[in-house]
C-alpha cells in the first residue's frame, strides 16, 4: 500500500530533508585526500544529532554506521572505516535522518581533488538522470515513467543502469512502497498521486550494469571494476508537480 502524506507529515519530512542536505554540504567541505571514511561518518553523526534528529541508517537492518560511503567501483552501501580518500577518486555518500518520526534520504557523489574528464562526465550524467527522473514524478504519471527516462538517458550516454537496487517510497519508514526502479517502460507501474513521497536514486555505472556484493555483506561493487555514481533526492508529489525536500 502506498501512503499519502498530509501537510504536517510533509513538513516533518522537509525538516528531515533539510538536515541531510546540510549534512552532505558539511561533508563536502571535508572531502579531501587523506581523510578517512570513519572521520566523515563521525562528522555526519555529530551534525545530525545536533539538529535534534537521529541518524536514519544506523542500526537499520543491522547497518553499523551513520553514512554509506562508496569509493570508485563501489556502487552503494560502503562501510565507513580506516580507508583514506585518495586524489582522483570519486566517492558516493548516502545519508538518512529521522526527525520526529519521519525520514529524509539524500545522496551525492563527489570528486576527491582533481578527477578525470571521464569521471566528471559520469557524475554529471548521473545527476542529470536524477533530475530527469524527478520531473516525471507528477500526478497522473506512472512509476515506470521515472525509470524509463533515467534508463534511456544513462544508456544513451553509454552507461550501465544497476537493476538490483532501486529507489523507494519514504515516510515514517525509510523504505515504503512503491519501489522506484531506475529502468522500465513508460505507462507501467503504480499510478503517481499527489501526497506521495519518493526517494529517487539513480545508480549509474561507467561500464556494465552488473554488480556483486563484497564479503562484508554490505558493499555493492561493479563486476567490471569500473567507477559508479549515485545521486538521490527525497521528493513529494504536489499539485504543482514534484517538490524536492532535500535541496
């Protein structure tokens, strides 16, 4: 069942969204060669708590950390640790918050210092995939319309679209119905209605779409070892179209 949020619930989600937006801005200021991923995790957790919220991921499904941090060929769900960022890498950071019982969910991929033109293009196209997908989240459209525009734009640029992981409804739970694949056919899937809230999150690979899970049981990587990028916003469907709650 897909829940319809009322105005008060949307306002709480907007504050949760503001917190994760500002968390990623703060992390961006600290991303540099030599910083460890566990240091970034600590910065995020301290900030989220300072805002009267709780880390949205920590403890959920047994996940041990505040952020998911994924480097280069790691697609999503990378675990913070002693690994230090290196010049020329790209790093995806996914963060969630819970504010008065409602979730915000937001992800961006960042350059570490100077990166190659190939990686710059991957970040640009993945972010554009997200924005194109969001534009399709309008009342009267269907969920397949979102995935279709993301898939076509990514594949037209020669990239692989991950199938095993998808966006999702969001609200009092991090993962609600419906699932929001980053691929699909127009005119298919659940009908989109005003008051629905989604986390739309393209995961786009420089090479093939194929992925595998590391032995840690969390980190998803590209099978061909090529870089992957991840961008995500939480949105609400309004009578004027989609409104981003994490921008």
